[in-house]
C-alpha cells in the first residue's frame, strides 16, 4: 500500500479522539500517523449525551459533510463534501421543533446556532452524524468537528482543533470517515 504524506494511508477511515490524561476537556487525536491536540466539551465526555449538557459524546460518529467560510479561510483539497456558509444558515437546537438538529434558514425564531460566527470557530465546520440519521429529542444537537478557541478552551460538546491541524487532517477525510471518541 502506498503511503501518503504525513503517514496517512488511503484506507485509514477512523479518527481516534482520546481524552487527555490531565484534563478531560482536552483530547489527543490520532489519524494514520498524525497526532494533534483538540478541545472537547466543557463537561468532558459522556456516553449519555443530552441537549445542553456541554459534553462530547463517547461514540463512533461518521463524518457526513462540512461547511466553510471560503471568504475567510482557504480550504485544502478534500473528498469530504463541503458547502459554503451563507449568512442565512442556522442550525436548529430546539428539541421540540421538527427541524431539531438540522440546518435551517433565517429568519428562524426558535433556538439555533449561527453558522456565520464572528469568532471563526465555524470557518471550517464538519458535521458529525450524532443524532442526525436517527434523531431523538434532547439527545444533543450541533455536534461538529470545528476550529478551536484560543488556548484550546472547551467547546459546548464539539471536537475542535487548530486551523493548521484541520488543514492537515481534512485532506484525508471523506463522507463516512469515522470519528471515534473514547473516554
């Protein structure tokens, strides 16, 4: 099998996210010979994810597609389907709404996430199949793989990496790549 740059094999399809030894809100990501740091949810990880708990789910989640703010960041080539973020894009996080854990358009009066964040966290934002293919109320929404806050501050339940590390990893990602979070 021919090796790609940085040790990633063409057949590697699992990204492993392990909680860091000294801080359960931080992680080490391993993927085909690449190892990077990451931020996790402010409540660490949990096998029993609930809406608003601030925890990253312990689970194996497929990458579905991603979003990018192409006017703010230049994206490395990737086989993962990517959509350009528009100003009217929101993500519904209202458990009682029929569009719960789905992309919606502004104006939207129910609780939601802004996809055009001023802080740049979603300049590259990858959608993980957590509570999407098979949805249940209050099981958690908007579990993304996105960019970090300064100092690897915790997320609201997502997985976050630096822009440089995202660019290293995204080149090898595609629809169906599994992101496996272990406690």
